[in-house]
């Protein structure tokens, strides 16, 4: 394969794209900081210092923005396939990284203001930019630390992720040979994604009866009621089915909407009756060749 094709293939996977672009903000925040300080000290005489500082921070803003968006997409791709501990770390990582690009925009604008000829504007702007750059660098360092731990301690977003999560067991099973996995992948997962995951996901589940539905572990654990949402082999005892068929409109899922069509409820019932087999999401866009 041509190197460029390889590059494109990696780029098209959100987790890879996130990793590739995500190192730019780290490097740029380290390279940029001395230039911002030097620009505050000697920027008036050596204007190239200010130009270098502005250019570095502009690149930082852009790369941080791309990194965040790729990270969101990567999260969607691996949703439901992380341990609770890894998930918590990922939530923190997302919270930290969400606004890095905006944070980096502050020193960038201040550096821009330091070009204003009036000393009354130029001086404070240049020194405030130093503070902004320090805060940005600290935030990036903390975000990167979380990201590094996710990858190296939890294999998040890497092909080893399944093996780590399901040692020996499910990752060895040939997903393509098991009709129940195909059924889950083609029939069940799309229903959950379309009708349930909007609320019952790791970010919002606290406001949705405390029930996350993006992993089988969370479904078995259940929500506020303390009852498992899914009891494998027993659809009628599964709160999920009871909530879908509830007579009371206030109680019925999805709330404030028409009831789920009966054939879709039937699909979920069959899935539970057959053991509620769950497949972690594919990490790459290409089907695994085996
Ligand atoms: C618009 C947001 C929203 C959507 C979409 C939604 N739910 Fe809910 N769900 C909630 C809220 C809020 C609660 C808590 C209130 C309640 O139990 O009625 C809840 C509670 C539940 C519970 C009970 C959890 C517990 O242990 O108390 C189950 C089971 C459930 N939902 C299943 C589903 C299923 C299955 C779908 C998809 C067909 C779905 N929900 C779609 C908001 C939503």
C-alpha cells in the first residue's frame, strides 16, 4: 500500500485521527510558551518573535479543535466497550479537552492585541498572553495525561481493546459465525441507537432513570429502580420490555413519544429471550477479515 493510502486509512478512523492531531497541541503549547514570554520581553524590537508566537497559537487553536471533534467521534465508535474505570477517565478527559481550543484562543487574541502601537494596550496584552499561554499549557498537560492513561492503561481506541475487555472469551468467538451476534448487530443495536441512546448514554443517563444502555454490563446493572433492565432469557421480567409496553403514558418509553412499533419490541424480546448477546462496537470502518 502506498504510504499516502495508509495515511488516509488511518485518518478515516476517528481514534487514529484523534491520536495523530492530538499531539500537535501538546507540542505547540510547549514550543509556543517561550516565544510568548520572549515576545512580551522583546517583542517590540524583535517583531518576528510576535509573529512566531501568533502563528504557533493559531495552529494550536485549529489542531485542538480538530482533536476535540475527532475525539467525540472516537468516543461514539467505542461507546459501550470500556470498563467503568476507563469510562470515568474518558469523561474527565473529554471535560478537560472540550474547550482547550477556546482557551488557546485567549492568548492568541491577546498576542494579536500586542501588535497595537499604543503601549497602554500592547504591554498588558503581551503579559496577559503569557498568563493565558501558561494556563493553556497546564490544561493541555492534564488532558494529555488522561489521554495517555486511557490508551496505555486501558487500550482505549486501540485494536487491543476487545482483548483486554474480554480476555479469552468473546473476542475469540467468531462474531461472524454466530447468528445471534449478527441479529444483535443488524436488528437490535440500531433500535437502541435510534430510540434509546439519545438519553440512555454514559453522558446523560443520570437524567434518564440512572440507566445507561450502551453496554450490556450497564443494562444488567439497571438504573434507579434497582432492577436489571435486561434479564437474559426472560423478556417479560426485563424492565426494558415492561417499560416499552407500559399502559401509563408517563411511564412508557420512549417518553413523550409514540410507543415503539410492536415488531421492534418483538425484536428486543427475541434478543433477550436468546440470551441478550452483545457485541462491542467495531473499532475500524473495515470489517475484520478472518
Ligand atoms: C427522551 C429521553 C429518553 C429516551 C429517548 C428513552 N428514555 Fe428511558 N428513561 C428516560 C427517563 C427520564 C427515565 C426515568 C423516568 C422513568 O423511569 O420513567 C427513563 C427510564 C427508563 C427505564 C427504567 C430505569 C430504571 O431502572 O428505573 C428503562 C428500562 C428505560 N428507560 C428504557 C428505555 C428504552 C428501552 C428506550 C428506547 C426504546 C428508552 N428508555 C428511551 C428517558 C428516556
